[in-house]
C-alpha cells in the first residue's frame, strides 16, 4: 500500500514539475518583462503586479487559457471521423407494371464523415435509405444519380457508386407450362419412392424483358424432399413450392413468375418384392477342379424402388470370382442394387463355394435355336451337322450324373446379321451355374434370306 501511495505522489510531483517548467515559469518570466516596461508608468500597478500572489494568479489564468485552446482544437481534430455503411439497399421508383429495369445495383456502400456522436445519431435515426427516381424515363439507357436520405445535415456522405447507367425495357408476358423437379432425392428414406407429383396448376405467367422471355425454355416447380416432414407411404400436400425459370442450358433466367409459388400433392409409395439370390461364378477354376456346391447365408432379399423396376426383377444376381480356385472358400460379397432399385433388405451375403474334382460328360443331339433374328428374315442350316451339336458338361461327378439334356440350351445369336451365308459361333447355357457347358462344335454355317 505504501508503495502505491509513493507511486501516486511521485506521479503528481512529476506532473507539477512539468507544468512549472513548461507553463508557469515561462509565463511568469513574460509577465516580469511586461512589468519592467510598466514600472515607470504607475506605482499602483507596480505595487499590485509586484505581489507574488498576483503573478501566480495571472500565470495560472494564462496557462489554463492556453490549455483550453489546445484541448479544443485537438478535440475538433480527433472528433473528425469516417465510417462506411456496407450493402445498403437501393430502392427504385418507377412503374413496375409497365417496365423492367436492368443495371441498377441491389446495394451500395455509404461513407459517412463527421463527428462520432453525429454518426452515432445518424445510424440510430430512421432513414429512407438510398433511392433513385426513374419516373418519366422511357425505354433505353439512362445515367442516373443515386440519393441518400439523411436527416442530419452536419454529416457529409459519399455513395459508392453514386451514379449508374440503367437500361429500361418494356415489360411483356407469356404463358409457360409447369414441370416438376425433385430435389435431394437421396435424402428420402430408401424404402420410399415419390410415385407422382400433382401441382395445383399446370400453367404460369412469366413477365420481363422480351429478350429474356425468349430464353425461357421451362418453368419448374422445385419440390424439395427436405421440406417433407415425416415422409411415409401415402398422399400429402406440400405448400409454397417455389417456381424457377430455366433456359435450354439449365441456367436460371431472371424473370418474374406469376404466381411465385404453388402447392403440390405428392403420392409416396413403397414398392417391394422378395426375390431369390442367384450366385453366378466368374472365371475358370484350377485345372481339374469343379464346384460341388454353393451355399449362401441368406437365400432371399427384399428389394425396394420404382414399381416398374421392382416388377422386372425376378432374382438378384451376385457374381463371385472363382478364377484359379483349387480349394473351398468363403466369400463376403456386397450386394449391388440393380437400376431403379433404391434399397435392399440386406447389404451383404456370405457365399461358401465348395470345390471337388472335375469330371465330364457328353450330351448328343442338342438342337440349336436362333436368337435376335430380324423378323423380316428367315434362317436355314447348310448341313445336317449345323442343326444339332454335342455339348460337353464338366463339373462334380454327383452333379453331372444328374444333368438332364432338356436343361441344356444351345443357340446362335443372329443380331446384326443380314442376307447371305454366315459362319456363326455356337453358345451353350445350362440351368446349373456350378457346371461348365462347352459345345463340341464351335461354329456352324447358315444361310439368311428374306421371307
């Protein structure tokens, strides 16, 4: 505590020395010189002025006078202040039913210059803001001045920009059909599907400059999945769906759409079906090996998605790479969603492929059928050997012995073949994916002619 008191005393001692050295002593010396000049003129003045108290009083008055003048001037300089008001909205006055204005900035920056207290009052007091009067201007280009309405006249202000060139167009209108665009589809429950969207109107009016209306290719109602509260199967109405005009490149066209929003009735469905998992081995096993069995952790899976896609799918194919496999192995396979399918009841499946020694068996007189032949043509085999084929079936002995020849399908694919004689490859498939089917005759000769 004593240390603090000593510090305070020392501070006032330094302050007193400063005023004594730079104010009181110089002013006292000045007064003494003046008194010396006046000494011979008046004894009374000399007597009063020679008093020590008089000298101190006058010195203090002059010191305070000088201090007041300096302080006043410094306050004036310090109080001069500037502040920028950013992004102040611009209001244009014109007939909005008849004209469209382009080139007018939506906001400007205002620099206020003056004393801090005046700027503070200006920011607190109401103002009409920045405006421009376009009344009476005809279509074309015009250079106009922006004005800032501020009640305090003690402030100076500057707008950036203060002048702009605007283009005035006559407003025209046209009628456009409405289409629907669904946003954030991926955020919808994968088991749900928006089957239909019905708007409360099919047409809207677009207004604007003629050259912009020519750019409008479509007007879309933007149905946002994120705006649907608690989505579930059934019908629901979505209010105030915004409308946006687009050009042929999908860019937004700045025109007025009347009305700006519509209501949409959504039909949400949850099409699903349970289908079996069909494992399809890919690649050749090690030499002399075959697949004796394929076991899966799940045999069926429920698919969800578009109704048309769900109806077309009767099984879910799962490919497993068995290339070079020479002993039994278990695979963890991720199920892929077919086109149009949004969700699967199971994401993965475990597949156990059991390996056995391979044997083979030949099946004779398997008839060869044709596929993908154009309906305006007919086909004929060039010899008896080109009608039927011998098929070699390889696999585990227990499975091969049970194969029925009726389960083997031999065919030729005649897609893109025209009139004339052709040598085409023979293809063979069978019902059991654990077996390998190979035609003994690789190619046959045929003749295609018009009907």
